[in-house]
């Protein structure tokens, strides 16, 4: 995919237009083949503070879909979130262009790996409790079923154990990144 095709997919003219939840959602959920080179080029043009906020907002939405009983999946998604947002924040603060680009390359690789896992390669078991129909779906589609349950009247049993094998590349977060991440979750805030 060429850079311009990516921008058309994301409904943008240039990287500065990457400002909306829909841009992040389309980037992460699209089944279009987007290479890491195109993601890297996009990241070079995007405001990293905005990108980080959109990534956080996206994972907030995803987290709301995770069934309460799926603590391991929730924890994995939080780890992925912290890794991606930590890299984006670090890249945004990096003044040295070469070092910033190294971080953006790593971030592009991690985004592509997440996209592959989330949209296609993961296999969650979803059993319709009324019909006993068993479906194997990627995480994205299984979480969509979770969100649809109240509207369709269908109820499902979900088993996400097979999706938990996600290889996170080592990304060293500073203590400051971890503290900033914990400040944003609203836990422990006093009124």
C-alpha cells in the first residue's frame, strides 16, 4: 500500500489530519494490508501527543468490551497499551531525529504486530448459549460480539485462552512513563 492509499483509507490529506478516534480505529482495525513502512511514514507526520491520546482512547473503548471474567485478556491489552503509548510518548519527547526514528520504527512494527493479532491471527472461542453454535473469531470480532449481546439478545460463552500468547518485544519504560500511565487510570484519585 502506498502512503497516499493509507491516507485515503484513514480519510486524511496528510499526517496532521490524524486527529480523530476514527483515524486510530481504522488504522488498528482495518483488514487492508498496511506495511510497517507506511505506518512509519504516517508516524513521522503525526503529532505524537495526539497519537498517544487517541491510542489511550482507543484502548479505553476496547477495555469496556472485555468480559469481567477475562482478567488475563484485560491485563494483556493493558500491557500492549502501555507499550504502544510509552513508545509514542518517548518518540514525542525525543529531540534527536535519528533516535526518534528508531523509536518510530519499533512503534510501527509493534502496531503492525498488534493489527495482525487483533484482526486475524488470534482465535477466541465464542459459543452461542442458545444454539450451541461454536465460532472461532479474532479478538476484534469476539469483542464485537460482546458489545452486540445487549442489542441482539444472543448470549455467548467466550474463551480467550488461545489469544493470550502475544509476544511483546522488549520496550523499556522509564519509571516516569509508568507513573504517568497510572495517573491517567483514575485509581487512587482523591476528591
